[in-house]
């Protein structure tokens, strides 16, 4: 009787039932879509962070160059570049592996210092470098030496080219933490234990494609030819070439030095406390957690994050609130039209709570109907976002973010993982998805039930208040 | 069975206060067939609602089997309505979304009759009133007379001791009216009911054994004329 009565009654007021269910469906679909998009944005943010940190890294320890420090290795100027002469013109070329502008180095022994702290699961050293190559031609008859570019009329014009790519020197032990993992190498092989100071390299697939490299090719780093042993799938903000740490130290004339300590913490809840311990052990270093880096992410991804977190959330709440209110009011109206019916049921001996249960049941049924429709709509919307996979860029803050004096100030928060070429902000391209999570569907179902209870509650309140005598008093 | 003493009932209608009953004294014995007659708006329906425990008097007592209905809790009144009182209304008041059989079953919901027995009892009651072939029809698919018979079946399926009918023939044509009132009379005799019928129709009132006339909220008894007893 109970379910039959509910089913027949909802069918009798089909239009109204559909309006209530549809309103709830829209609100719930918005919740699912916004939650999924928000999860997608967070996933994209993690991707951005992983591209700079490496998977498994919870924090990095770096050192910013101070005003009085030499800072990055100098390029050496044109006077130091190898030259050759032909037909009166001077050919210059230079290939240098150097740290990024604005970053300094740490002693390699700091890795063991950090690794010995409690709460640290693993610590590895790394060198974040840039390989810059310069080549140019200075025509003959130029009396301005290495700094001059003017050419008398009728002679060959000077021409120069500058090229650079990023190089990460990484530890290759079993427990190493860092920007490249074994599983990212999809072609060839990862470094073996024997490769610790060998002239070998793993190259990103994008870089390999751009420079027609494959496993077995040679890649020139700091003027040395390295064998490409593997190709890796890395995100757009990661390094282009990876070499064993000792090899990178030798090529960059930085033996015994590192730019970064990559740290893995034993538990996510300990990140903050471990960061404090590291800071205490290495007072001159900069400790950056993923939370710190997340604050420096700007660009389209950051905007998307703000959009889903604030506007998206409030839009969902508003839509749900309106849906609940409309559902409640419609149920009250429906109960008001059934005053005689409920009065008759009470005349038959139905207790108020039985009548209330009937009305609440109708509300719940509508809530579940709206919830199911909302889940279908929300899942479809999330799937559409994932299928479209819009590209978003994330810009990770520059080395001058905390300016201790503008262009010349390097004190304070240095970039995590070492700044990339010339100390500028780093752009990472990610594709937005909207992954569905089980708890989102569960929340949607609970909201559906809540919506039904609210709608039914409004109606039940009206039903509980009605006096059968008023309902049944005949007129005429 | 019923003992009403100085019963008064007033209620508000907008700004005005309506005195529906103004000092009613009435005794209804077990097995009586009482017709309550009077012009429109004189308190007839109000009296019926008080007898059925659906309303409480503003003052006075409505005694039923020694208990003052005015002092009972809502749960106790609901219990009496579920077992002792059956109601029949002028507008039938059937649930429009339920079939004839399901409508009759609604009267058994608040009783202790098991779910699987309700079905059979409802069908048997409809059969007794000649409506077995209409059991699966919705009220909209029944004639006025058939709807009222379904309503009577609903009122009687739980075997109440009192049947309270408020203008049961008010919405029926003459032929149907005679049919329904005849049916009520028959059931009154067969089941030993105490039957109270509110009506403004003299033809209906004449069938009762007692007649009470309400005027200006007060009641006076009169002799019904031409009552034709129905042989059992």
C-alpha cells in the first residue's frame, strides 16, 4: 500500500514531480561536475608539481645565490670561446653546462645530513643545470674586438645563434628520489648501477623527437658526446636531458656539489615538521614543500583552480538551495491540495505520523529520482570535460618572487628544484580532466536523500498541521 | 452508547466566530438509526465530526461508552476511528489514485489485520456490495453510486459498531439515493450498527427510527414519519 500509494500519487502529479526531480538533478549534477573538475584541477596541479619535483618528492632543498655570490657559472664571455678563422671571418662557439641564473650550490654532503633526520624516508642529491651553446661568426675588418657587431658595408654581417636545453644530474640508486623514475623510461633502459659516472643520458621523448634522437644516438652536453640509453615520458616542465649525477658534476665542473636535495617524507602528515628540521640543519638553504610551490603557480591552471573552488562551489550550493526550496514549496502546495484526502485518511484511523510518513516517502522518492538523474548528468558532464581535455598552462613563480632588491635580490625563497634557464618563471602545460571519485557519487546520493527529506519535510509539516475537521467540514 | 451533554462548538471563519453548536444534549442508544436534519450551515456536520472523534467540543462532553471523547488523546481517538467508527461522506472522499479494492484496504491499514489478509477482506466486502467486478477500477472509472458503495465498503470492512454518514446521498440522483439509503438500512439491520445519518433530505430522514433537527446550534427531537423497517 505504502509504495503503491507513493508511485500512483507521483504519477498523478507527473509535471510537478518532474519539475522537483529536475531541479534536484541540476543541483546534484553541478555538485558532481564541480567536484570532478576540482579534482581534475588538483590532479593537474600535482602534475605540475611532479614535473618540477619528480614523483615521490615531498620537498626540495635548494640555495639561492646571494647578491655577493658569483651565482651561476658565468658563460665566460666571447673572448673565452673557441675560435677559428676562415676567409678573414672569426667563428666562435661555446658549449657550457651551468646552474640556472639565481641559484647556488650546496655541498653534496648535505644529502646525508638531510637523510639522517627523523621523518625522512629518503634523500637524494641532484644538479639542475642548463646546457647553453653559442656559436657565431664575426666578419673580418671589425676593429671592435669581441664586443663589436658592426660591419663595414660590403663585408659579411655578423651572425650568432644561442641554443639551450635543461639537464638534470640525478642519483641512480635503488632508493633515489628525484625528477625521473624508472617507470618513466619507455624506450631503451634506465641507468644501471655501472652508469654512475658514465657518459650516458636519458632524453625526454619530446626533445628526442625535436632533435631526431633515438636510443643509441649521441647527445652533446657541455661539448661532450653522451650515449642516449633511454627515452623518457616527462611533463612539459621537466628537464630535457638526464645524466648520472657524477657525470653532470664533472661536465659542469661542480664536483662535490649539488643544487638540490630531493626529499621524501615517511608520512604526509610529517611534511611540515620535517621541513622545519631540515631548515634547522641547513640554515642557509631554502626548503620548499609542494604547498609552497603551489602558492607560486599562476596562469590558466591557477585561474581554473580559483574558478572551481570559489565560483563553482558557490554555484553548486546556490543551485541546490534553490532546488531544495522549490521542491519544498511544491510539496507544501501539493499537500494543501490533498487536505480532504488526508482528512479522510485520519477519519479512517490513520495516525498523523502515518500520513507524515506517506508525504515524506513521496519527497524521498522524488529526491532519489532527481539524484539518479543528477548523477547521470554529472557523470556525463565530467566525462565530456575529460574527453575534451582542455589544455591549461601553469606558470610557476620566478626566482625574483620575493625580491630582496628587485633584479639584484636573490635572498629569501628560491625556486624549488632550482630555477630553469635565466631564472625566469616556468610554464608547464597540462590537460584538464574531471575524474570521478567514489565519494563524489556518495555525496551526490546523500544530497539527493537530503533534498527528498527537505521536500518531504516541508509537505509533512503541512500535513501534520492540518485539522481533519476543517478538511472534512462539508459546505452546502 | 453516546451521551452528549451541553456540547458547544465554535470556530473562527476569518474575522467572525461561528457558533456551530450551542448547548446540545443528545443520547444515542446502541442500534439506533438517527437522522440529523436541518438547513445548511446549522451544525449538522460539526455534530457528526464530534461523534466520530474528529473534532473536540469547545465545551461540554461527548460521552462514548462511558468515555469522554473530548478528553481522549489523539492516539486514543485514532484508535477508536480505526476500530469503532466508520465514515461515509457526501463527496465519497475516495483516494483518486487507488483502485476500489485499495481504497477499501486503506481502512485496514491502521488495524492489526496482516497485510496479506487485507486484500481478501477488501475483495469480500466489495463482493458483498456487488462490486467485485469493479475492484480494480479507479474512482474516476466508477459511477457516483458505485463510488459511494465503495466508500460504504471502506467504512464497514473493519466491522465498526458505529457508522456515521454525512449527506451520503447528497451527490446522487434520486434513483441512486434510494439505492444507497436502502443499502445503509440493510446493513444497519444485518450488522446491528448504530447509524447516524446527517441529511437535509426529508426522504432520507423518513427512513430513520429517530429524527433530530438542528436549528441555530440547538437540537430537538422529532418523530420521523413513514419509516419502513427493512426485514432481515
